[in-house]
C-alpha cells in the first residue's frame, strides 16, 4: 500500500459543501480520512453528505456558521465527544463582497473579515487542545493569491487573506513545539461558485487567462490535491509555508 494517504486521519473542513471545500472533502475521503464538514445551508449539507455516503465514505455534515461562536462550540463538542482528538483542520469557509473601498458599509466589510479571517483564528484557538492530541496534526488555511497581489477582489477580501497567510506563519512558529504544522494554500482564480460571476464576464475571464502561464483557470480538485499533500505525514517538515496553486500566475506577477 502506498504511504501517500490519509488512512486513519480525522479531519474537519469548514465550508465543505461546494467548490474547493467539497473537493477537499472528496480528496480526503478518497485517501482514507474520516471527515466532518460544515456549511451554512442545511440543504447544501444534506445533498453533499448523501452524495459521499452513497460511496460508503465515513463522513458527517453539520450545519454551522464558521463565524458564530455557538456553532463553533457545537463543532468542538462534537469532535471532542466523537473523536477525542483532531488530526487535520482546514479553514476553508469564506465569502467576498466586491466593491470599491469607499463603497462598503461597515457591516459589509466586517462580515468579510469575520468569516475569512477572524473565524479561522477562532477555530485554531478553540481546537488547539484537540489538535495537540492528534497524530501529526496539521492546519491548512485556504487563503488566496489576493492576499499577496491586487486582483480587484475588493480590499476587505485581500486584507483578510493576507492576514490568514500571516496567521499561518505565526502559528507555525508558535505551535511547532506542539508538533502541529500550520500552512496556507493560496489559489489563483479557480472555477468555483464564488468566482463564477467573475468568470462569466468574457473580458475579465480573458484577462485572467492571459495572465496565467498555463492559460486556464484552476479546478477545485487541483487545489484539493495540494491541501491533501500538506495534510499528509509526507509533508512532515513543511510548516509556515504559503503554497500558491496558480498555474504560474504569481511567477509572472513578481
């Protein structure tokens, strides 16, 4: 049997009912992990869970808002009671509101920051005791190339993703003594529900593709593969790293 697997690992993936999150759940399950995933929509959770269960995968979906203290507490209680430890935490849940800086209301930009940055920070803090009990525990934060370059995504999104990259570095240093690795994965434009509106604009899509050396946008499964590698014990000496999954785009932007 190949050692490139996640056999026996238990993972929590936020925002796992669609897009990159769902692809991560699918990749983890295919590699042998047991997965708990979350999403805010009950119907989305139910549909995704049923799809995975049809393949007899060990998966559970729970309706939860990553930014809600009560919902995080519910998840912490579930993992503590059912598993007693956590091997992999993937902070994937995220949103965006695309506007010019002066056009945001405080409520709008705080919503982006709360879900995209503050919620992952709280998840990491809350689940630290369970991660310490895990086997070769790994945290992977789903950031974005927008955290390093201006991609016209709106300032709050870029701010949040930049913060998430730095959070990953800080925790990697702080938690190395616990044997917990922390990394970030930064996708370029990827064909997901979050960016379908952008890609539907032919002029914008052409501009994105022209800036990408591989001349296409990414696929969710390609991001998921990178996340799975960082979760594996094969990546045991990689921590504090921001891995861009971008078709070479950032090399051209440097």
